[in-house]
């Protein structure tokens, strides 16, 4: 069996004999590789944004699906979309092998069930209206590979984010995004560079999508949920700068209309 890059031997050895400074400097050195590994695949990321935007505009959803670290990263990105961009919790959804309990504690062998991923998508009533992104550093996770295979059979468009070339997952995907970051500092610990790469790509996908959906004005999160004092203050300051009004006027406007966008529209 061909050895996966994500399982390749670390370039470092005898980590336990390293000083703390050397450990941290070495990890940082490896982390610097990640954005440069993403750069060549930006055109592939860009290619899926218009497709996702159209799906969401037509009533579909963006669904992330993964296992372990990959699954958790998808859930994190999905969960940040409503407070950041003011969209419905049903617009961007993250699911992972083992269900919600696996977010905090690994569920043994959950990722090895090649049928469960599709069952979880069926529970969401997935359809051709949706866009599914499978996330798996190795590109071999049965839970994800099986789900995307069934998506293909059912005419559902997909992409994947993986850190190995030519993986089984990529072969089942309409739009493979392969970010090759190389071996990890701790051999096989894909929560490190691979996880960072996946997080950065997810940031790019969700942010670009929300910008294209009109959820950002200038460079401001005008639809953010005002769910704490920090965000209320940020919203007030946005209005002060956008409308050239006093802090008190901005606070009253925000209180009256409930969102930065609405306050600007009604001013």
C-alpha cells in the first residue's frame, strides 16, 4: 500500500530530547509551510465559490462532513457563520462521525463506517440543492469517502479538502482541493499542519461565500449578531464611522433597529 504523505516520517527526531525553545521554533517553522501550500490551489477554491453561492441563493445549503479533527473544524466554521454574518443556522452545517458527542470526546471507530456518513446526510434530507464538502487530511476516511461516493450517485455536487494527492476521497469528488503540507512535526499528527491548512481553506470558502452573498459591507460585518457587549460596541462604532454621527446617536439607532445593516438602511 502506498504510504500517505500525511503519515510520512517527521523531519525531526528525538523530540523528547529537544529544549522547549527548539520544539516551539520547529513547530513554527513547519507551520510557515501551510499558506504557501495553499497558494497553488487557490484557483480550485475559487472555482467552487460561485457554485456554492448559487446553491445558497436558490435555497440550498453548504454542508461540511468530516471525522476527528477534520470534522470538528467543519463544525467550528459552520457554527461561526450565524454570529458573524447573521445567516440562519441551517445555511451552513457541519456534521462529523460519531455525532455531537464526538466534538469533545473521540468515538471509537466512528470514522471507519463507510455507510454512516451518507446516513447522516440523509438525516438532513440532503439533495441536489445542497453542496457538500468532505474534509479528511488523509483522504481515505471511510465515513467521508463513502458519503461523497453516494453524493455523486445522487447528483449532489461536492468538494473535498485533503492533504494527500490522488486519494480515494479526491477520486469521489467533483472539486478536489489538495493542500500538500508534508510530514507533521509529530509523525502522523494531522491536527497540526494539515488541520491548520483545512482551517485556513474553510475560512476562505465561508468568508468568500458570505461576501458574495452580500453579508459584508465595505469590510464590516454589518449582519453580525449582537450577542454580547463587545459586539454591541463594535456595531455602535461601525455606525459612528459609517454615518458620521455621535456615539449616543449610533447606540440609539442600533437599539432601535437591531442590526448595523438595518440601522444604516433606515437612517
